[in-house]
C-alpha cells in the first residue's frame, strides 16, 4: 500500500502539467527532507508534487478559516498513513 496513489495525486491538484508554475526556493530541516525523499521514492511521486500537495492543504485550511471536520479527518488519515510508512522504513 502506498501513501499516495493516482487518486490522491489528482485529489490534491497535481495533474502532471506545468502551466503557470512558479519556481520558489525553500529550506527544510534535514529530517523533513529525508522523509520527503523516502515518501517520494516509495510512491514515485516527485518531491515537488508532494510539496505542492502540502501547500494545497495549508491553502484549503486558511480558505475555510477553521479546519472542517472533513479536512480534519482527511489530515488524520494522511498522518496515520505517514506513521505506517515511517514504521516500515524504520524496519528496513
């Protein structure tokens, strides 16, 4: 089971197109980067697409002003999947 499949990618707005994308530079903690690389390697989703998905979550949260129950449940589900992957990676 992968954390992100094609359904999740489409759900969070990644459509595989690069129209109107703007380049940014950001700094992340080394631990975050390693985890991002691991998830990218496991799911075959580019790191940039995963970062865009994270940005989309933040934008949705601010748009709703308060985290809705649906978004809260979705985030909890994603965190559970992340935790499962981290446990599997720790065993490897």
